[in-house]
């Protein structure tokens, strides 16, 4: 039986792959690990304690999620985002990644529009769900943000306007590190409304907006925006696998039952102890406020320093405003790189890894064209526990990140 030709062509996620290669290389010396987007901060103490206290929870939870958790999540987001989150329209899932996939899988027919650059998993997920993907290009000068005019002209030229259009937007952005402001979201909302776009707004880095100025897409386009988030980034708990999603009232009647169908036929429920513990994360407390505030200060400081140093070395990098990523653009060095046999982001990242021992991910993994010289840099290779404790000067906390940036710049100068 020939199963190979019958299998889907799916690759191992590029982010996980670079991590494995960095592990191998590390056996022979230090690697500056900018490849993997995992929070360096520990899970807050109260949350760890809550999980320890709930370890006896052994029953399956309701498919949609524990009512008390959905209630806490809805109240939290109503307050934080000033959007009408309602517990009966919240769905809890094993990570926001699977929740995004559930929305795509719930549709038999749809088109998916993705911003370039955007997160590595959206496109494979759309293909798994059987949907065609369109790329909406952005520019470094626009800080890699989708322009309303670009969305409008794409919508106006669609060949099958009757087919549902799902747009995945992400703010603060991975890989861009930049965020959308109010006026920009309002202008996008106007286009989305006109063309009845269904938006999945991936706001997993929302709480990590460096100035606490996250703006939810749902505030400006409530009727068509499904919001996703969860504990992975702002609570340093990626491995806990707790994601949340909110469905707008206008879509809930049709979409929510379909999503519950996907959930009940696949993951059943998120681990009960994790759900019980997560209530503590979504219940405001002085500890959680301090924890989030300190992360913002650290990420802002390191992100600004790292981007400024890259720019000083003529590696064009948008100043970050949220999360922990930068999107350096090496094209000002194009001629010199070409002379060294480097004319794509893939070769650039390969050579940076083997020659400078710096792990970055190529822009091509995020939907950038081949031949482009962008890469993603996750500035998380610092000691998050020490950073949270606040006993070290910020420059010392940032030192491992800055050492990696210097290694890139020295390599460019060689
Ligand atoms: C933009 C973006 N969305 C979603 C996710 C997935 O998060 P979760 O752990 O909630 O599945 C990630 C994780 O890296 C991410 O960077």
C-alpha cells in the first residue's frame, strides 16, 4: 500500500525545528537562541499554588469550559478590553492554536486571508481545513501592519465574493513586534464591515503590550470578530495549554454550536486541574497586576535596546510595542551579503546559525517572499526569573540578548 503519496505535505513547524537544531549545535558551544517564541518568565506563584490545590480534579469538564472560568474570563476581558465579552459565548480550548484551527475546521467552504508576515501556523492550518489562502503583503515602513486600502482592494477583487472570507489578524504581532492603534483598527473595521469579513483576532500577546495600550479588534468590529487569547504568553504557561476564545453575539447562533461540535469530537475538554487553576489568572489581584507590569517593563526595555542597536548597525528594525519579537530587515546589507553568496532569508539564517551561532527564523516561514532578507528574532534568551525579581539592573538582564545582537552585527562586518 502506497501511503506516502496519500499523505498531506505537512512539515514539522519551523519554530520547533530551529529549536532542535540549536540544541544540537549547543553541544559544541554557545548558541544565541533567538529562534523559539517561549516566554522566559515563570508562572506566577499564586497560579502554581492554585494548580497544586486542584490536582485532585479528575472529572471531564464541560466541552465549552468550566462555567466559573468562562465567567472569570468574560469579566476580565470586559474590563481590560472594554468589549462585551459574555461567559456563554466563551470557549475554552487546549491552547489558542487549536481554537483558531477549530474555527477554520468549522467551515466547509471559506477563503482565508493572511497578512504577510504573520505567524507560521495559520497557513498550514488553513490548508489542513481545506481552504485556499491569500496573502496580503505589508511593508517595513508600515511596521508590517495591514493597510485598510490593501484589504479593501483585495476584497473588491475577490472572484467568489459569496464565499465566506476569514481574515486572521494578530496584535501585538508575531513576528513583527508591532501593534495596531485605535485609528488604524477603526479604518480596518470600516472595510471589514463593508465586505462582511469574519475576523479571527489573535490577541495572545494583548496583555504584553509594553505600555498596557492593547486595543482589541472586537472593540471596533464587534459583530464580526472572534477573539483568541490564553495563558501561554502573559502567564508564561505555554505548556499548560489553556486557550480562550470569544464569539460575537451576531455569529454565536451558528458558529458556537459548530465549534462545540469540533471541540466535543476532538479534544473533549481542557485538563480539569488547569481550568480550575486558570480562574486565579483571570481574577484581578495586586500580585497579577505587578507581575504583568514588570514583564512589560522588561520586554519594553530589552526590545527597544535590541531594535536600536540593530538599527544603528543598519539592520532596519521596527521598534516593538508588544510581545517579545523583532523583525529585522537585512536588505540595507543586500550587496555585501550577495557577495558572500547570500541572497535569501533562508540562506541568511542558515549562515548566521553555522557561522555566528545565532538562531533566527527566516521571513519565508512567516509568508514573506523568497529573496526577501527579513528574519524573526525572539528576544527571550534572558533569565525571566531574575528579571521578575527586580534585583538586577536592567542592562544586566538584557546582556545575553545584546550579546546575540552584537554577534549578528560582527558577523555582518566580517
Ligand atoms: C501569534 C501566535 N498565536 C498563537 C500562538 C499559540 O498559542 P497557544 O499556546 O495559546 O496555542 C502563538 C504561540 O507561539 C503565537 O505566537
